[in-house]
C-alpha cells in the first residue's frame, strides 16, 4: 500500500507540472499569434518597425522570387561570392598600388 501511495503522490506532482507547462505553452503560443504581435507592436522596437526597413523588404521579395528555385539560388549565391572575392582582391591591389605610389612620391622629395 505504501508503494501505491508513493506512485499516486508522484502522479499528482507530475499532473501539476503538466498543467503548469500547458499554461506556459498557452501563454507562449498567444505571444506568437500574428494578431497579438501586430496589435502590441506599436512601439519603436516592435515587429512593425522591422517591416519599414528596406533591406527587410528586399529580403522578403528575394525570398518570394526564389521560392522553389534552389538551383538558381545556389548559382546566384556562388556568383555573388565569387564577385565579392574578386572585388576584395581588387581592393587589396588598389590599396597596395596607392601605398607604393605614396612611398615613391614621398621618397623623391627627400
């Protein structure tokens, strides 16, 4: 009988914990509700303020354009990565040439 009482007590504790977690989950789901987000985001730091950012609109538009086009997206990303790599190398080269030119100009005046 003692074992049965222990199991019943443990069951009650577990059921109470389940009720607490259920309530917490309901609160969190209510926070994720789009109507609640739109209603409560009137402040500067709200979700609506993020929608005014031009990069957010560009990212959303790009996401819609490339939806379902995985191969094209990967090709585009690789192309952009290559272009940025080349631009970085060109910037290093220009910087090195400008430093060399400044050294030559400064060395001739001594």
